[in-house]
C-alpha cells in the first residue's frame, strides 16, 4: 500500500454555542499587553446581528476589535490588498474571520502575508513569506468549508479574474469554531445548495486517486450525514437538526478532503465562479451528477458504493446499475429543490467557458483525478454539463 501520513490540525470545536469559546481563544492568541484583533466579517451577517455579537464577545474580554467588512459580492485579491494594509497598519496579533468561503479565504491570505513584506500578488505568483503567519480563528457560517484543514487559500486574482489556489505551509487556521446556530438564518433555498457543495467535495475526494483507507472511512460518514441533512431540508426545512447534520458532515468532509483531494466539479465551480456572477454552491449542485458520471468510467465500484450511503437499498444489483441509481438520486433531489440542472440556465456562454476549463486544469488537485485529463477533456466535461 502507499505511504500514509496522518496529522490533526487545526483545533476544531463543533456544536451549539461553540462561539462562546472565542474570548478564551482570542485571549490566548491576541497577547496580554493591549490585546487587539482584526475581525474580517461578511457584511450580510449584520442583519442577523452576528457581527455585533462576535465583536461584543471580544470587547467584553478587553480585546480591542477592528472590523473589516468592505467585502463585495465578487471579491478579488484587490480586496485582500485593502485588508492587508489595514492588518499591517493595526498591528493586530490575531485575525478572526466570520462568514462564508470567500470571507474566510480573504482573511487566510492576509494572515499569511501580514508579518512579511510580500503583497498579495506575490503570494499568488508563488513566492513564500519565509515567516510564520498571524494566528487565525475561523468561524464559518455557510454549512461547508472544504479547505478547513488544508494549508492553502483560494482567491480570485484581481489582475485577470483567474482562480488561484495557493499552497502555503501553516496557512490553515489555528482554530475553527463551528456553531450550527449561526446557520439558522440560511433559507432552505440557500442551505440546500451549500449542502450539495459539501457533498460534492466529499464524493470527489472519495473517488480520488489520492484517497486512502483512512479518508474513505471518514468520507463515508461525511456522505451519509450530508445526505441525511439534504433529506431533512427537503422534508422539514426549518428543522435545526438538518443544519447540525450538515455541519457534522461538512466537517468530516473537510477532514477527508484534506487527506485526499477534490475533483473536477470542485475545480470548475471555483473557476467559473471567479469569472462569472454565479454562486459556487449553485455551480456545485449542477456539476455533481456529471462529476459522478465521469468518475463511474474509472471508479465504478466506488460510485456504486455511494448508493447505500445515500440511504438507498442497493441489494445485489450490478455496480453499473447502482452507480446509475446514485446519479438518479442526486438529479431527483435537484428537481425537488428546483435547482437548475444545466450551466446554460445561468445565461453562461459556452465559448467564454473555455478559459475556465484551462484555469481548472491548472489547479494542483486536478492531478489526483481518477484518470488523467487534459484541458480539452475538462472542456468536454463543461460541454456535457452545459
């Protein structure tokens, strides 16, 4: 068997009211003399008063808080530049990020760059800081975070709107606080695609050429939990247990993905989202069935093995039939959720998607697909989903 390496990081707390641990963590990381923290917050969270609550938790501990919330809908590395200037000017020894994937990745890039002399463009171009980044506490709110345990960050390059995935040692957060209560305000229409996004990361890591016995064990649990959460969102949209199941599954998916690698659907959802105003979660929902169909050509037994994890009886049917039923299960849920099933439903132009296929192929984790692909192969996949 191939060599196996296992490490646990970051520290993760998952459960109701884990947000209340933030003051203790901040006190540990922010220092004792005039403790300060930079809070990077999704502006949409003001409506639920989540930003004010987090700031109050820190200030009640005696920590001075500087809030950065000027994050546009389609933020690029230019937003990270603005945040980096504030981080260096404030000399805050701690960064806290609160929000969805975009917000978390902006804060992660800045935490890496702030102690160095490098700018964000230099990081995107592959330069290394040569020093340790600022401690970072992440508070995700969007029911998925596939890169939670990975030493990397993903940004849209402000120079050309290409998606850049930067591997940087030590860039994973020092701690992650996952409080399902923070996702209570997500409508079922938004929550369901987020769960499907997490599910795509899990199943693609499960069929990846980089998977191992350990990642398979974790990802099987993740897939079952995410499928259960999706079923609950369909049957009982306001049931808080659905969001708890979703976060448990997403956490396990992130751990498993960190040991393995995501796939072509994840790559394309990142690169298309970088170029066009289409939510990554909606793209993931569209691309997941096609990703499984592609994986069936080289990992048929694994795709077939997903069927019982989704809560369906598999019996003694052939693997090809079980794999087809797995894809059918997904497409049925997309229909029930009234989620678009084709990329063209978002008014995308096929000729403009050529560059997204190129960008997707250049992402490092694409080297671990079940079978090797070229840019032309990726574009053929795009045409199938279009």
